[in-house]
C-alpha cells in the first residue's frame, strides 16, 4: 500500500460535495453508469443532445466520454462538451471502449484525443495499445492479448499525450508522467457482468471531480470500486446477484474497510 494514497478521504469528499458528473456514454450501460455515480454520492447527468451538452458541462465538475456505442453525431457532441470542459478546467475522462475493433472506432478515438484535452484515458490492454499506435485488434469490447509491458506502455503513452492513462485488467495500471500505480483490488466476476468497465470510468470521473491529481484520483477510484467487488463476491451466487451486491457494497464502504483492504502499489 502507498501511504500517500488514501482512497477513503476522496470517497468522503464525494459524499460531502456531491459533484455533478456529466456523461456522454454507452447506451448499453448508461443506467449502470448513472447508478454507480449516484451510489457513490455524486450526481450523474446523461445529456447527449448537441444543443445542450456544452451548457450541461458548464454545471459539471467532471465529464465522462465513452465511445462504446458511438456515432458521428455523438462524437461531434462529445467534442462540444469536451471543449467546454477544457475551458472550464474540469477533468475529461475518455473510455476508448472497443478501440481496435473497427477502423471507424479507431478514427473517432484519435479525433477526440487530437482535438480536445483528455485528462484521463482509460481502456483495457488492447484498447490502450491500439490508441498508442500498436497494430492490435480488440475482440469487440473485450481485451485481446497484448504482448508487452503494460506499465511501460501506459507511461509512455501518458508522457506522449500528457495525460493519465488507465489500463484495467486483473491488475489495474494507472500511469502518469511521474510514475505508475498498480491497483490489485477487484474480483474476476467483474468480467462476467456487462458494464463494469464503463462503470469504472464513471467512478474515476467522480473521484477526479474532487481530486486534481488525476493519477491519484484514478488509482483511488479503482481501489474503492475493486474493494466493493471483493465484498460483493462474498455474498453473491453469480453475475446477477453480484451486480446488485456491487452497488450495495459500494454504497456502504467505510473508512476502516477501505483502509484494511486497499491494495495499491507505486
């Protein structure tokens, strides 16, 4: 555990401040993303219309973008929202869901990365490898094997893009210019429930809304989320009961539990 990282402190800040987290996100998982933010104590908004995305971002403390069910029009709306977030100085989290699966998806991911400032770039191993420029393919939205050092990959991309890079997996990697955190919390059942990856981006958004060190925010977010998953697995019988328990356990997370169970490494 890294003594400087105190996920419970940031969790308490979210519960106290209830920041607004605006999403332009995956239609498959939009309810779950809203619910996980609400469960943490923050306030989710899921506005996609180009006529209002900039205004809605204007009242938010973080913006989460997810290209899981992208269209050309939706990406255009994402750019409007992100431009407003950049002007306001609030964090933009981009989940490159499915990057590496199609040429269209890759092109739109690169457009977002090149045209607006992304503060946290998140994906699984093959998604992040693809947006780093590697010639890899993603299995739909599931990770494919990437034969490289993920920490090195993440930090190299973080330095090049001047952002925080998050690679989720059995061990989550959170990289920035100043180093890498590894988060070892979580449970294998997270891979059996649709939406846990998208929810992770929303959780990161809530933590980044209250912590300007985005590498720290992402690591603490994933630790709390993973701890809730470990607790949920103990009282579940399969994916359905696990998903319900995940929300309950995240809602009831307390300081002693987080302090005891967090597994963060620098």
